[in-house]
């Protein structure tokens, strides 16, 4: 049986009609990617799985906090499969379409707002896993994994702004501060969308 709190999440996401989760490719070299927003229900809180990407000069998101995920492979039948595959490769967490793993819904797709970043569309899928699920840094692309309480993300003290060097100079971006890390950019936008859906936004 699905935890009551996760049932509320599924109901909140079901009331929302997102972009198609498996759209036709765009012309012009735009790449599609998928991420998994993985939730586990502990007795006192819901937790979301975050990763810290390893530092790699070839990675435009090097060292960032993120959700597990990546670009769609030609062998992936759909974008949900991309999210499942990447989550297993990066964290060792096996997601499926059936219990005890439960797909809860999808969120609004996002894309980078900064021109120098790759032309990419990111599709977030929300999954629930059992309370005993263990995650680990299962790929050289991942430095650390963190289970983050949803209550922490909702705490006003976690909300801040961070100055980031971008082409044209430093800019201030909204962020969450968790685990002595900064969550900003695409991941911040996805998490904010998710939390807003729970709040009826």
C-alpha cells in the first residue's frame, strides 16, 4: 500500500497536465534528457534523493547538486526509461514501473536559460521507493549522494541567493542551502515546481 503522504503527492501531480513526457525530437540539435525525483517516506518526513556531480572540466554542470539523470540514449524506449537507467547507473537505485517502486507523475520540462549551456530539454519524472532504499555514488560522474528532507526544502531558512559567475559577470540566483551545499539552476527550478504542486500551485 502506498504511504498516505506519497498518495497525496500522486494526487497533486495527477491534477496537473504537463508537457508531453515523450515528445518528438526538436530540429536544430536540441537534446532530450530526463531526471528522476526520487522520494522515500520515512516515519517523520519525506526525503528526496540528490547527487553532487563530480568535478569534470568537460561537464557544464561539474560539481553541481542535481537530481540523478542524463541524456536519452538511442536504446531508451522513452524518457521515463532514461530516468530509470540513469538513476541506476549513478546511484545504484533501481526504479521500475511497478511496486515497490511507484511512478507518481511528471513535472514541467525545463531548459537552461544561459546561452553558453547545451541546447537540452530536461523532463523530470517523480518516483517513490521503499523506506529502506539505499543510494550510493555508483558512477565516477557522482561525488556524493544525499537524502534530503522535504521539510528542509520547505524551511524558509534554506532559501537563499547565490552569486554565480556567468558570461557577462556575476549574477545572483535563487537557491536552496542543504548539506552545506547550494542547489540552484535547473535542479532548483524542478524542486520549486514540485514543492509548488504539493502546495496547490
